[in-house]
C-alpha cells in the first residue's frame, strides 16, 4: 500500500526565516510542500494539468500568507487549510462536469470485451487503467465527501485534524467520511473485479477501449510496474471495513512533471514580493 504523503511541520526557525523572505528557507519550504499538495490536488481534480495549476495557486497563497501564521495550530494543519480551500474552490467551480456513479457504470459497460485475456505483457497498462479508474470514481463523490475521504482515509489524518482543516465539527467530518466510504463500497462491490472477484468489470476487458479513448496513453503513464494480481490478493485478504481504503491506497503517489517551485520564483518576482532575498 502507498504510504500517505503528509505535509511537514518544519522547524519554527525555518518558517520564521521563510516568512521574513530568506530565499533558501522559503524555497526549501515550498519544495517540502509541493508533492503532498499536488498528490491531494490530483485526487480531488483528477487531471494533471488542473492539479498542477491548483498546486501552484495553493503554494502561492501559502507563501503570501506566511506572515499570518501564528502557531495557534500546527504548521501542517494551517498550510493544509489554505491548500484545501483553494482546491475545493476549483472543484466546486467544476460542479456538474464530474461523472456520477451511474454515468460511470454505463461507461464501464460500453466497449467491454468479455473474452479479452489478461496478458502479462499488459501488466503496466492494466495497472495504469486501474489508477485512472480509481481517480474517476473519486470524482463521482461530491467535493465535500471527496475531500473528507482523501484527508481521512488516503492521507490518514485524524478526525480532529481533518475537521480543523475543513472548519467543521468532528461529528460532521466523520459523517462525510462515512458517506464517502459507503458510496465507494457500493460501487466497487457491484462493478469492480479488482475489489470483488464476482463483479463484472475487469481491467483487461476494458483496456482496448481505454487505449482507443486515450484514457491510457502508453508513453505517458503514472505507474512504472504492473501487479494487479497482487492488489487483488491483498484486498481479498483484508476485512471489508478496510478494503475501500486499501483499494485507493494501492495506487502510487504522484509528483508533478513541472517544477512548480521554479515557476513560483518567477511569479513572486513579478509580483514584487519580498520573498526573493538572498
């Protein structure tokens, strides 16, 4: 399973120096934040380009508000709140554009090849298809349930910290998380052969269609190795209560292909901010 990628809690002196505009401290802080924020953005927004734009905007907001960090909470909680709010704004702007569980069910049925074999030479492509399908499933959740599931189950944050990040009470957070798990569990149980061996969909039965639609592009993959049989065995060996989380954590964490911190250097310089001191 993928180890959850969390935001760091840097040494207070690094935060102080970064807030004062010391270049080395500032960019070291941004580099530590970039990958965790991007990983969250991909799961919330699905597409790399959208996630990269959202991450860059979130990092810019964190940088320009560093002077407002008062240490009343952990730095990671404070930074997550800023990043999550920006990513949620973008997610809500796309309301109505995301798939629903019903539209995804119809899509999975179309182009399915019941007699297609599961070939070992397709192992990496099949794992890639599973990753893309997992991201699409998350989009079927509303933004509030999606972020609750991502923070609570995929990043492994406590109910207390996740609720603080979202600005809601712990019971409200737990309710959102429970709804998300239940919705994903229902869909996976009836549709996904990785999750439930009795379900009708298999990645190898959908691979030709995914290649045709460009959902899997051989020269541009998120994964570097296959292994769906191992994922299926792992899921079969654990209890139902933990299986939904394990299904999504079996996907690799991703990093931006763009150097977002380097792009921020130029942006900060154009804005004339003090965060460019030697």
